[in-house]
C-alpha cells in the first residue's frame, strides 16, 4: 500500500488508492477477520498520517488491545495513541483493558499500557487508574518504574489534587542509581512543584540533599559509554537537576545556601569547549540567577556569560545577551565589566545579535558612562548597515535625551546623529531638539553655525535639513554676524547671500517632501525680513513654487509672495523671532502623546464602513503633514482638534503655536482667540465675538487653498471680527482685507437655528439635540447634544457613539465629561457635525448608542434618531 501511494503522480490518484484501501479495510472489519486486524491497523495509521479520516476503525484498536498476544497489543496501543485523543467518547471503553494490562505479569505489556495512559489519559481515567500507577512506581523493574513516573506526570497535570499521592514516591525514586529513572523522577518532582505549594514545601525539605548528591556524583563520575555525550557525563541529567534546583531554591535562602557549593563546582569544572558543556553552564547560570545565591557566585555566573560572548557560535552569544539583560537587575556592576565585549556585539554581522546587544547597551547606560558609550555608538553609526541604522539612531537619541546633563553636550551629540543618520531620526526627536534650542539662548549662535556647517556637508539627511533651515530662518543674523561665539570655537564667514543659498539648495533638493519644502519656504520668508537686501531674490525663489505640484507648497508660495510684495508694513511684526517654547509643557505633552499611542495600538477599534465612529469625539488624524502658516487647514482636519495628542508630523504646527484650539466645556468660554491670524500678526487685541461667550466656541476662519490674499492693506490697528464657527471662503482672486481702514470690522454670517429635538428618551436617560445649519454650506449641520440622567444613581464612564449612512459624514467633538449626575442635577454635553451629501434627496438619519456604568455595572442603551427637521 505504501509503495502504491508513493507511486501516485497526482493527488487524485492518491485519493483513489486510499479509497480503495479503506474500502478493503471496511470489508475486513465487517467480516471480522482477526488475522488481518493488526495489518489493517498499520495501514490505517499510515492513512491517518496522510490526513485522511479513519474514524470508522476506532473499535478495531480496542479489539487489538483486548487481544492476548503482545504483537496485537503493541499495534493496538500504537493505534490508540495515534488515532484517538482524550476527547473521544470511545476512550471510556478502554479503561478496563488498561487496568488489566497494568496488572499483567509481562513487564512489556505493562509498559505499553503505561505509555498509552501517559499520552492520552483523561481526568476520569487518571482518577480511576492512579492507584495502579502508584503501585507500579514501587516495582523492581527499572523500565516499569521509569514509565510509571512519566505516566504520573500526565496524571498530575490532569488532576492536580492527586499530587499529594505522588510526593513521597517521587522523593524515594531520587535514591535510584539508574539515570533513566532519575530523569523521570526529577521531571515528576518538577511537575509536582508547579501543581501544588504543599508538594513544593515537601520536596524542599526532603529532596535538596538527594539532588546535591546526584549532581555531585554525575559531575565527578568517570567515563561511562552509555551516558557519555562528547566527553560530558549525561548532560541531560545535569540540566534536569539544575532546573529542579532553581525551582526549589527560588525565594528560599536555606535551600539556596545548601546549593551554593555544588553550583560553584559545576560552574568551574565543566568543560566549555563542548556544546554539551555550554548547555550545562548556561543552565547553571540560570539557576544561580534564579535562587538566593551569594554575590560571589553571581559574579562567577556573569563571568561565564562574558566568556559566552567571545564564543564563535551565534546561538551561544545570543542566549548570553538574553541572560545578561536579566542579570542587570540582579548585579548591574558585574555586567558593566563586560561592557567592551557587549559593544563589540553591537557591530556583529548577525542582525539578531546586533539588536539584542543594542538593547543591552541601552540598559547599561548610566550617568557615569553615558559619554564614552554614546561616543562608541555614534562612531559605529557612520559604518552601520542601513537596516540597522533606524534602531541604532533611536537608541542613541533616547540615551542622549535621558542622560544629558549639559545642553551643549546634548546639542553636539544630536547634531552628529542628524549628520550621520538624519533620514532615520523621527520627527518627535527633531521637535524636542528645536524646543531645547529655543530655550538655550546662549547656545543659539553656536547651534546655527554648527547646523550650517553640517548642512553643507550632509545636505541629503532629511531631519538635519529640517532642523537646520528652521534655525537659519530663526537665527540667521547670528549666523552672519558670528553672535554668541563659544570659547575655542572657530569663526566662519557667512554672508546673507550664503544663508539664502543654503536654504535654496535644501528647497531644490527636497522639493518632493512637503514638510521640508514648507519649512524651507518659511525660512526664506523670515530671511527676507532679517536681510532686506535679499528680499528680491527670496521673492523670486518663492515665486517659483506657485505652480508646484504639491498643493501645500503652492499655497504657501502664493501667500508668502503676497506678504513680500504688498505687506511691507506688517512683515517685520509677522516674521519676528518665535517666542521661547515651554519645554516643561512640551515634555508633558510628548509623554501624554506616547502613552496615548501605546494605548491606541493596544485597543485599536475596528470600524466597518458605515459603522460606529470613534467614541466621544476621538479625532481622526489629520492627513496634511503640516499646519498652514495662516491656519488654512484642510477640510478633513477641523481646526478644533479635540485630542491632546500630537502626531510626529505635526511638530511644525506645535512650534508655530497654531495647533488645535481646545474646546470649552459647557458654560465655560474658550480661552483661545477667535482669530489665530491676529495672534500671529500680534497687531491688536482679540476680536469681538458675535453672541454670548457662554454659548459660543472660538475657532479660526477657514479658507480653501486658492489665490486669496488675506492681508491686503491691513494696518496695525485693524480689527477683524469673525463668527466663532468655521466659515469657508471660496471667492477666487479677491483680497479680503484690501481697503480696510483701521476701524473696519468684518462680521461673520448668521447661522440658521432650528428648534431643539428630543433625540432619545427612556426611563433612565434623555438626549436633546440643538441644531444649527452652517452658513455658506447648507449641507453641514452642527449639533449640540445634551445628556441628562433621569435616575437617582450617577452614571460613570459615559460614552456616546453614533453611526450614520454612507452618504452622511459625521464628526464628533469630545464630551464635556464622562460622569452624568443623578436626578438631572447637571448634564454632559457633546458637539457633533454632520454633512448630508444628498441634501434634499435623503433626510438625516442616525443610530446612537450610549454605554455607562451604574455602581460598577455596565449598562448599554441604543436607539435611532429619525425626527430631524426636514431640509437638513
């Protein structure tokens, strides 16, 4: 049969052969031919291994097991273990046969029964046959005792309550001389320790002395051919004993003290030139680190790992690095002695060893060794593989940020990293560097000169270009005039034209990157104010991008050209140096963002098309990489960003201070200005707001990216009043502020207000919607939702969710809180914005769901809102 199956050329031929054989076996089973039963079972086992069903022959296994002869029983038990498992009901029928065979006078038949029981026994079989196995553990036959001990492991796993029956038997087997019995007994002791605390305490009192004796005997034993592996006497027994010692000595000082001498002997006498010896040494190190060992013994263990790091075998070095990472928590000083060897592993050809060694180096860094370690890593950065530079750069930046004690040293190291691997540095690292630069007024001149020189040499490094052009734009006059020279610093000669050249080259080289290109345009605009003689040249450079394929750069080019040409009176105030960024608040914000990112990755909600939106107004990340200088945000990223987190690509937005405007809670006016443009220009007080402050939420004016000049003829006393909700301005080719006198004000359009509706009401909760239609966009409706608790119990962890059809776009703001007071004594509010893309054809519709907790118990309510006014 096997020859016929192997000769098949196609799967169809194989299936035909198997079907033919199975049909023959079925016929033989129905005709009850005992002579062919064992041969048919062998065929079925091969067919089963090929993946074909063999359930029809389960009873044949039982018949073979019940036979008197050893050959039939052997095939029957083999079929039982292969074709069946503990979940099969037919297995209950074999319990009686197993019990009879466990009491059989033939030790080989007893061995078959123990082997089968140890492989497939269920909890019921374990309880029924446990006494027989206990009796066999006292047998005189070595093989029977060994198999009974292994069978006991399965019984203890299935029924931990039976562990106490095997404790004394397991301890007695440790006095045997046969290594097979010893290994089985040690495995049983290990399983007992895991199953029962009582067994663990019993074995600590009764087995430690026996384990030490076994380990000493096997370590000092002479050559024995049956146990020798590469000149090492039974390494398998060595390792099993060491593992059990680790379990018994963990957290127990007395047991650990009793083991110290033999562990030291094994660690010093084992040959490390053989792989089997290295396996014993590694297990010995794990045991020393796991028990309450003396400090000298731990140093000895860490020195063994240090020797492993010099081994040629990559596997040995890898496990040594893994073990050293755990050893740092136990004895960091001893690990520090091997710092040089670990640093060499960072330069290893094997990628896995490089990454593990880098993680270990990161753990080794402290205030005393940070400078030499950082120097070594940065020196290696220049020759590291491109695939490894990302991880290496990330670790170096983390080390420098965490352990820097001097701002000058921090800046020098970051400049080196940006120069050598700027394309691998993340945006949040650049943002942190810029925050430090803005606060280090005494080092700004040195920084801009260093970055200028680095830009000349390493102009292809993206992150370096971004930080450098930002510094040149902010501190260009320091670069030209050599302001803030440090002791020992060499003067450099840079003209105003050279500074513009550097930014222009960066713009041309990185024009495909919208973020870098936008920062270069901002830097050029600022240099036109710092260096009036270059204004005409800057205007020409900026004008080249008016037809840029990247919309972000095209829009900036148009806006900046207008500023240079037509708004000389306000350019100096508009382009003055940025205020010092608050370093403390940025660090808090960054930590919050990192934590939120980790949390979001762990609990990322999956939303089907048209399904539920993110709860409580968690904002969708903006698709634009930069905030517009004049806050002309894209339509899919509302200015009222509702989360406190910041994505790495938004760092320029934070630097300009024009990030999302915080929303205000109910009844509290927003502290943000209604017109960020006024803040940027610094040309007057906050504009007046239409409506009462308690009812309005301050937001900036929005416009589409067209050729619109917002600054025409704007004097320093102009006041602009805008409606507090976003207004889209779509007029093309017009200057909205041309001809405004100092007293001119622009008022926003009135909104269409609809009556309030009761969106949902039950015996426990009431929800009302206040509706307002947005001016200039009749499809968009703003909804102010109010949630009122009608019961006497406070609702906590309140979350509101909404789902709309595909033709409707839904945006949620954050709720004012997540606790709804009882008895209507207060409420929670939340803002929504819906856009009906089929207005007039289909009405607004919405399904809502509210989840909350009452006295710690989860509650859920849901419903459908279909009573929106017509025309929305």
